[in-house]
């Protein structure tokens, strides 16, 4: 079994279609099941990210996409999502689910059907996150700071000389960010900022971040 994640949490990077095709081909050659966590697939800026389901053919042989209403619809507490793809793998999952899963309450099922049936609210939600992302990106780039990844998802990443020192300095200014190293050694030298506050708060925070990091 091979797990991939695109759009990726936490970096917000999007895996290009030819790379996804490479994963599908190599997993098929190796007889491995390709499990793609695509729970951020609705939260992108610009062109929609490719899903493995678009590239795996009608039978989606050896490929599963994992989707969630937590990000698309902000329904985190509902614990609702979907697994879509290879019919044999879905049948095996359905059998496992009977033995080990729990049934979603009826109101959750009704809300999930409503959420999956409506793309408008997902598009509105995407617009809100993109507006915040652009505020941060524009402010940071205008100040000569380097934004990396961050094409999708809920975060913006900034390159800094020392992520721990920068996170502590920002904390002193009332702004909580995650030092990249908290996510592993590859995150050293980067800050992760969450697009969680309101647009107005993001605007104020962007100005404060620039003031701190440029001081
Ligand atoms: C990449 C990724 N996959 C899965 C999840 C979990 O989704 P859910 O809320 O549906 O359990 C998250 C939530 O943060 C996530 O970032």
C-alpha cells in the first residue's frame, strides 16, 4: 500500500498530473494499492488540482481516493468523508467496515448528502481562503519575503533564516505561527501560517509579520 497526499498538508503543494500518473503506473507494476489523501482537493487557488480518479481510468484499478467534508465543507465535527475508486478495494473496505466501523448518525448522513450535492458552498469557501492567502502572499512578497508551496489548503509557508527564532519573535507580537521544524527536519527554515483568522485579521497579521521579520 502506498499513501500520497495532494494537495499536500502541511505544505499546500500540488502534485502535477504526470507525477500522479507515475505513481499509478509504478503501484500497478508493483501490485501495490495507491491510496491518495485528497481531502484538500476543493481548496486550491487557480487551476483545480488533478485527482488520481481522473487519471486512473474508468476501472480505477489499484487506486483509491480519500475525501473529507472537514475541509470542503468545514464539517470537521461530523466525521464524514468518502473513499472512491477500485471496486474490489471498496468491497474489501465495506466488509471491514461492517466488522470494525461505526454507523454515522442519520443527521450526519443527511448533512453529508446535502454537502456532496452542492458545489456552490465549496466554491464560496475556496474564495474565502484564497482571499486570505492572497492578502498574506501579496504583503509578504511586496516586503521581499519568500512564500513557498502554499498553492492549496489552509496554510501559507514563508522562508526565514531561523524558524524557531522567528516564531518566538512573532509570539511576542501576539501572532501564533508554527515553526516548520515542528513538522520534521525538512521544515527547518520555514514558518507555517494558518489561514484561520478573518480576512481583516489576516490583513493586520500580515502587516505585523512583515514588521517583525523585517525589523
Ligand atoms: C491531509 C489530511 N488528511 C486527512 C485529514 C483528516 O480529515 P478528517 O477530518 O476527515 O478526519 C486531515 C485533517 O487535518 C488532513 O490534513
